[in-house]
């Protein structure tokens, strides 16, 4: 492969380029510079900077040739229609069969933003008169090349969703005001981070990360770049709209799914599309435990019918591998960064997601069977609690929702009464303070003292000022008390020994307790996520040090919040359970935090509020989701088996057709394409056959044939399930002249490809 278009002085073998491509796909941290230095070591020459540039040029040409060959192969197979890859990205999700049962939420996907794959923005340095250095205009060379494949949504398509001020959709939104609000007030807790350090980072980088969408089996559906910003709504809007238009009904997992669902409902363009496609936004199992309990009951996968046992956290698993690309793309050009990402995505789909597909299906099936095996234990628990039917758990769930709804917003009457009570307490304190100040007499000039008249006058003025301020504060508070008495229609002012005073005082203590608990919950959640990040692999030293300092400050905040909580808990009547620092440190899931509250309704004697009842209720819903998971897997496994048979027959047919029609090179490439995924088919069948021997397995491992009354479709279309007939062998004349040179070249190419494989 030449390193220059005209008069090249250096050439690089295709084998070396292919070795580097394969190595980098398996180890994304490997850069061009390290590989070129390795070649220099092998050849015994000194490394030169220009060798890296020459190798990069040759590698770009190599990738361009591979992409051109791939496009010719897809065209020969009839798969060059728009969105063909997306419609066929995952065999188990999208290769639907004739006569299969319908399930709710037929496609489950997950989206999230990741800021690891940033790209440094090369800009001119501008020095002002004071010597301060500031970034100027871009000095990057214009490169109009597009990355291979169709994984990326164009920036213009994404930016179209931000032209109408869509980021401000939630600015005037009052949680709970919309019909069908299922966030439970949780939406107002999630905001984009706007720290000064983050804002400065956006000035250093052009692309600040990626925002991908993956199916539940880990195949990448689509991806967009986050540009000069954090995780904005436009990225989620663009991806969701594209998936709904191309793939139809969709259940989407997102770490802020509760807020995103409301934003979609409020969107003038996306809302009708989402309603027509039965769009459902959900919260992943891991991130869901940072949401409040009311939000979990509506959006957490455990309580949503049709989701099965899917955790919708595939993006986190994907990022743990793709973060390795950051080392080689941080200072790349726009094109080279996207080229590296799309090349990696194609390899990840083929060699990682597809290779592990049968293993993932088998592990999901075994997990569902294991959960179903706990049915007898649930029955024993129900018998000990006196519960006759599992339908009671559905009633408990509704009761919990109703109870938490009463905690989400205080009634206006109660709010005014608590404010009136607090003002009365303040009024009493101010009157006592005024009495004390009034009793203080004016200082006198002692005859034998050194005090001057000016000092005594100053002290007198200080006392008078304090008395005037106390009177003004008392009068202001008294005016507020009178206004509240008019609004509450109180004819006689409350006394501290009256029934109303005692009743509202208890309510005020309860609210103080609840707010202290909320503050403690929020700090513990933040601490959980920071601990997760600081222990994560590939976390840099500076970031680890920054998080460690934040954890120290967070620990002090948690201790202070814990002290306030314990004070409020002890002040309750009867006193509530105090928490220790050891208990806070050991907290993992916070779903029960809200149930520690005391509302207007006493739930301490309710079965669903007791630990045993809650465990039994959660076990009931896990069993429901396990049944749904098995039903979904009973569709996905036959889809995979049928897809393997159909794909193999389809590619063999076209490989022979192309060779027969005089395109042996293209036919050979179709064969290479067939082996790319086909090498895993035997492994898939071994895993599935082993799974079929498990007790309780009910899926079919027989490929689904096409119906007899259906004409043979074009195998380039979506969702076909037919096996094409074998092509008749061509008649060979033994006496015909044979081009020995062509035969030798063909044999050499075959041997070359077999060695690479």
C-alpha cells in the first residue's frame, strides 16, 4: 500500500496494515505510533516522525478499500437500502418469524451519554494586552470525509431538535401538574452539571463524548456525538425519533427516564410519534435506586409489565469497553475519531455482541428459571403472613403508591396551619426577648468611675436600638399572624396548651423529620455513585484525587445530615429509629428510605410496609417478570436459530451466483462475509443445546421454515425466514482450456485469506 498518491517512496504491506487493524480492534489502546515503533524495531531502523504519518495515510487507504468492498458486497446482497443495518442489527430482537406470539414492548433498548471519548479542539492562542492567553479560532484542517457505515446520526439531524428551544421545555414545568405524571416529583432532582470546571472543559474539546443506543443484547443501534456540551435533551430526542420511525414500538431505558418521558410528552413534534408507536421510557435497575420510591414504582423495570428481567443498563457495560478508545482518539481529527469509533462498533457487534449472544440468552434463561424456583418459598411466606392470594400484592402496590402520593405534596390547609404555628412560636420568642430588653435600665454615671459621658450615651443608644428592633420584629410577626388568622378563619388565637396547637406541632415535627431524611438520602446517593466511580478501572489519577477530596467533604456533610436526622427522630413522639454512621456506610439500595417517613396516615401496622411484606411483594413481581422473560426468550431463541440457518443459506446462494455470473472476486468476498459471523454458529448451537437440557426449558431449537403458500422472497429484505435451494453445479468440460495463471492467482488469494482467518 503506497503512502503517497504520486511518486511514493515508502510502501507498507497489506498484511502489516491488517495485523494493526485486528490488533487495535482487540486492544483499542494500541496507537499508530507504538505499532510503527515496533516495525522499526523489527527492521532495525531508527524511528522517524514521518513514518507515523506515512503509515496513517496507508492505513486510511486500507480502511477505505475495505469499506468500498463491504459496500459492494452489501449491494450485491441487496442490503444497500437505507437503514438496512439498523433494521437487522440484532437477530434476536429484529428477525421476526411468521406466526410468533405478540409481546408487549417488542423492542427494548437503552441510551446514555458518556464523556470519555472527548476530542481536543486545536485552536489558535490569543494573547491580550495583559498577557492572558485565551483560545482563538480553530486551526484544524477541513476534512469533509465521512466515517464508514451508518452508525452515526448527522450533526444536522441532531441539531434540528434544538432549534425550537427544546432544552427549556421543563423550565416552567411543575412536577405533578401533567396528567399521567409518573415521576413522583423525581424529575426536578435531575439537572445537567454546570460547574465552572465543566464549562471550561467544553471550551477545550469539540466533541465532548458519545450518546449511543443499544438493544438489550448489546448491539449498537445508532450513535451521536455530544458537541461542546454535556448530556442535553436534543441527543435523546434525535435518537428516540430515529428509532421510532425505523423500528416502531419501543421501550427505552434511560438513567433519567422519568424526566425524559415527560419531556417527550410535552414535545410538539415527538409527542404524536411517541404516542402512535406506544413509546415507554423506563429507568434502569442500577440508576433507578437513586430515584425516589414513587418514581421507582412507576418506572423501575421490576414493576413495569412486559419488561421481563431486563435491567436496561447495557450502556454501562458497553462504556466499560469503549472507554479504551479514548487514548487513541483524544487528539485525533474529526474524521479519524469517527472512523476509529465506527470501526470499533462494527467489530464490537460482530465479534463481541454476536459471539456472546447465545451465552447471554442462556444466562438470562437460567436466571429466570432460578427465580421461578422460588415460588414455593413465596407461598410459605404468604402462609406465615396470612395472605391467601398473590393478587393481594397488586393491591399493596397501589396502596403504597397512594400513600407516597400523599407525601409528595402537602395540602394547602396543613401548610398554612404549620406556618401559623411557627409564626406563633416566633411571636412568643420575640415577646419574651422584648420583655427582657425592656427590663434593662439605662446606665448611670458612677461618681468614682472613669467612664465618660460619651461611653454611657453610646451604651444607652445601643439598648434603645435593640428595643426598637425587637418591637419592629414583634410587630412584623404579629402582622403575619393576623393575616394567617384571617386566611384560616381563626376567631381565637391558639394557645400552647390547646388541641390545635398540639396537633399542628406534631405535624411540624413530622415535616422537619421528613426533610432531614430527604437530605440524608440525597447525600448517601451521591456518596454511593462517587465510591463507584473512584473504584472504577481506567479512572485517571487526577480524577481519582478529585473524587477522593469530594468524598471527604461529602462524608462531613453526611455526618452533619445524620446528626440533624437523629435530632429530628428523637424529637418525634414516639421517637423514631436513630441511624448510625456504620448503617449509612453499609447502605446499598435506598428504596425503603421513603417508607421511614410518617405521613398523615399511620402505616406501621400495614403488611406492605413491614420488611417481610415488602420482600414478599418484591418476590411476587420478580416472578411475574421471570414469566415475561421466559416468554420473550422463547421468541428470541428461535429467531437466532432461524437467522443462522437462513443467513448461511442466503450467503451461500449469492456466493455461488456471483461466481457463476463472472464475479469470482466479489463472490469470494461474500464467502469471507459469511465466515465472519458464521464461525460462531456452531458455538451458539452448542450453548443452546446444553440449555435445552435444563428442567423448565420450553423454547424451540428448530428453524422456522417459510409457509408453503408464500412465494420465495428476496433475501435482501427484512425478516425473511426461508432457506434458498441449492444452486445446481455448473457443467465442467474436462477438455476445455484452463487459464493456469488465473487459477494460480485465485489459489494464492484463497490461501492468503485462509492464513489470515
